[in-house]
C-alpha cells in the first residue's frame, strides 16, 4: 500500500483510484481530493482560491478546481504505483511556486 510522511496510509482509503479522486476534486470545488490523500493544507488553500477567486472574478476562479483535480489525479497515479508523496508535494511544477506564499 502507498505510504506517506503524514500517515501510515496517505489516503483515507487503502487504494486510490485516480479517476475517482479527479471527479471528487471537481465535485468538491478543488479541495476534496487533496483532503482524502492527506494534503489538508492544500485542500483548504484550494477551497479558498476557488471560493474567493470565484467571487472576485465572477466565476473565473472556479477554473482552479480543474487545475487542482489534475494535480490530484497525477499524485494518485504516483500513489497507485506505490510511491510516497509529501504533505505539500505537487505534481505540477507551477503549483510549487504558488503554494509557497
């Protein structure tokens, strides 16, 4: 099973289906998938970006949910392969810069 630096099992489930997690992230507006794979800080940050960004840009900020979903999908592929992921690890390089602030 996948291991993480956060919990003995990174996810709340023993197996991670990347497609299901991608859908979960979209349905929960960006944060659900992160939350389920143990990246709670990123989950709350994604919800803040989608919520506040969506309000300030008349809905354009909701597009970040798609970016988050793709990031979760790629992280879940790594988990499925048995790799460990860090609590704040990203699969998309530009997110590393964005989450640093």
